[in-house]
C-alpha cells in the first residue's frame, strides 16, 4: 500500500513522457506544451487509490489514470477557449500561445489520445470502464454548458448550481475512483459507495473554493481574493446571499453587479458578512464532507486500507489529518 | 445480401432518431440540428458493406456505423469553425446559428457520443475496433492540421498533398470498411485488402472532386465552378500546374494568386488547359481507382459478394456500372 503522496509521485513519474508523435508539429506540440504546464494530477491518483483500496495496483490503472488526466487537460484547453482565458497557472493558454484553430484541434486529439489509453486495458472490464468514462465525459460537457447558461441568467437556484458543480467537477473525481475500484475487482456496492464518496467530496471542495475566494488568506489561496466577485460569478456564497438578503441588501447587490464600482469586492464582502454567508458555507461544506466520509465508512474493507483516501480527503478539504 | 442503395436506406432509417438527451438544450439541440442537415451517410454504409462482404449483418455493425457517422459530423462541426464557414448544405453551420462556444462543446459531446456507441459492441472485438477507431480519428485530426498548415505555405509537394488527403479523407473510409469486415469475421489479409481498397478509392474520389471544381458541369456538380481557384486552394490540379508550368505560366499563376482579378477563374482554367492538367488528373484518378479495384479483387470471397462494393465504387467515381 502507498500513501496519497507516494502515489502522486509514482503517477507523475509515469506521466512525464511525450504522449504524442512529433508530426504534425502544430497539432502535437501544443498538446505536450499544455501538459508540461503541470497540475496537481489529483484525478489520476484517485484511480490508483481506488484500485489500491481493493487490490495491488494493476498496470491498467496507470493506463486509465493517464486517460483521465488527458481527458481533464482536453477540457481545460477547450474551457480556456470558451472563457477567453489567457493564462493558466501563470502560463499562456493554448489558444493564446498558438491560436484558436490549433487549440480546438489539439484539444480534440488529446481527447482521442485519452481513449487510446483506455483501449489498452484488459477486455474483461474494457466495456464497463469505457461506458462509465463516456457517461462521465458527457456529464462534464453538460456541466460546462450549464455553467455558461448560468452566466446569462439573472439568478440560479442553489440546487441547480449544485447540480452543475456535480457535473462539471465532481463526477470526474467520482468516476476516477470508481474505475480504479473496478480494476481492483470491487463489488458493485463498494464501487457505488466509492463513487458517492468522490461526488460528495467534490462538492465540498467546490464550496471551499468559493469560500476561499471570498474569505481566504491571499497568500495561502494563491489567487487574488474576490476574483469571483469581480467577475460577477454565481458562486455558492453569492447565490445564498441573494437568497437570504433583505430588500435593502438585495438592492445593494444588484447595484454592485450593474455598476461595478472600484470597491465592489469590499462592499460585497460586507454584505456576505452581514448575511453570515461564511458560516453557512462552512456548514454546507461540512455536510457534504461528512456525507463523503459516511460513504467511505460504508465500504467493506479494513480501515487501514482507507487511510490514503482519508489523507486525500483531508488534504483536499484542508484539514489537519 | 443488400445493394449499396438498400443499405443506405436501411442505415438512414436506423440513424433517424434523436441521439441525445433533451437537457441542457444549448448543448444537445445544436447536435441534433446539425445531424438533421443530412448528408450522404457514405461512411456508415461502408461499415455495413464491409460486414456483409463476409457475413450477415450483425447489429454491432449498426452501432459502429452510427459511431462513425457521429464522428464524421463532429469533425464537420469543428472544421466549419476552423474554416469560418457559415453554410453547409445550404444550412447555417453550428457556430453561425448558435455561437462558437456552443459549436465547440457540441462537437466535443458528439465525439463522446460516438464512443458511447462503440462501447456497446461485443467485447470479443471491442478493443481491436476501438484501437482502429482511435488511430483513424487521430489521423483525421492530423490531416486537418496538415491542410491548415498547407494554407500558410507557398507551395506543397504533391506527395505531401496526397498524404494529407489520405489522412483527412481516406483513412476514415478505409477504417469504416475494415471495422465492418472485423465484425463480419474477416481474416487479417482480407481486412487489409479492404482497408487499401478504401484508402485508394478515397484518394481517387478527392482527385475527381478537385477535377470537377475546375472542369465539372455546374448543374451536375451542385457547386459553383472554380470555388477552389477563387480561394487559392492547393488542389491536385493547382499543384500539378505549378509543377509543370513554364516560367511565363508560373509568373501568371503567381500574379493571379496575389492580385485576385475578376476573371481569375477563367485565366487559371486557361493555364490548367495549356498544361493539360485535366488529362493528367484523370490519369491519376484512374491509377488510384485501379489500385482500389485490384485490392477488391484480391479479397478472398466470391465476386457475387463484391457486387455492392463495385456498385459503390462506380457511384463514387461517377461511372456507369
């Protein structure tokens, strides 16, 4: 058995190779450029963790983990185009460094390459894993579309926002874990609990991300505070504030959104504080976190085997283990 | 056994259904809109033909045929974006009717849906067919990138152009046939001959397409004559003309490209005629057509079984059977 950190290192070592042919340069070099920007590689490590929860790591888990990381990077390349984002992790996005046509086609071929890694796994579970991968990939697209749709709407129901976050972010975490479990020979019931663990943990993580954008320590957070507020993003905090604000506060929020004053972040944070949005978000996050841990508890393997997943959950939700 | 026409009708009937869920509307409605624009559905019918060359049609052939048609439509949605084309078959392209973000994401999810149909086939040949599908899909992207690269180059070697056409157009025809053959239980050797038949036929078809753009009967061709010339496209004819033109003609060609006079099409056609480009193209097309037919001959099944493929080849290359 390995710790979360050890598996991260093992996967990174495995992943650091050129996944693409040399030619045509304008198709494949952008793919490799984007991969070397790096990332936390959380999703592929989830697959290894899911496998090792039940059995020794099988080489197939590395193949699917690679596919999942390539899929994730494909979504980032295309999402950056849709968001017109020029930087990612301080580096130029593909459509900025090259151009939109190249980003479009490089993203496409990265998705196809992901499927090529899946094709290499044992035929016994290929169909099952491919089906889950396809379902998840379509859901991620659905989440991205809902996110873009929400930008055009004046307001969004909290339950719709949670659904969107589930699709855009959590299902891939959940599927990454479950695919590992399938490779590890887990029962249907254990597979489902692990999926639900990932789904709930992903939502807890997103609530925390929204919280840190408003109330985080700028140095630890690594991003400027209030970025979501500046962009009028509909976050957990914003939607809840709009939900419980009194008439005056509602007016203020609408005014801030339409006029974009210089001190918008400070003013919005005052309203958030007056509405006690921070405490509410922490409670909601705790609710999803506990739901995740309950599903982990319910998986029928020894507690010792679950340690790396507990470690991961605490790492993601920034708790001391 | 069925004729090419019968299989076309069978496939169309099978394909005419909504392949996508209802929600999110902005993701899936554009997919279904684009599919109902229609098309000749040549590629999926090739899979049915490939299957029936060796055995009765298996339902799996319909599943993969559907996947191949969805894949082809995914490439069209994204290619239209890259070419900034506003119309296809007289209908608005997806990025024109909706917007670029929607076209990007709808294309992505259509590709994912293609893989979902592949996941349904029998595990015995799933890995083999998935691997061939992935290889082909990546090659189609490579061909598209080469095509875009060529637009930026002053000139292109004929052999590079043929390689590009092979990747962008022919490999999908070849793979569609071969996948059908795999489902039909064909031997490795027969599979390879069928693949080569498709590859060579595809190149012959493209030479003809380039020829008709310059010398076709506008009524039969269905497109305006000289479209490629107007857009300075590097076609078989253009590359050969540039190859064999004398110094004077070369100068004229370069002048036409840089100045775009009103009578550019007529002037370029005069040079094509002076260089005997039409006869050359017909000979080249014939060479590839005969190579295709030789591979069809070499497939070890009765001539009777090959009749629908001969029919198809004659239909594509516009000969009387």
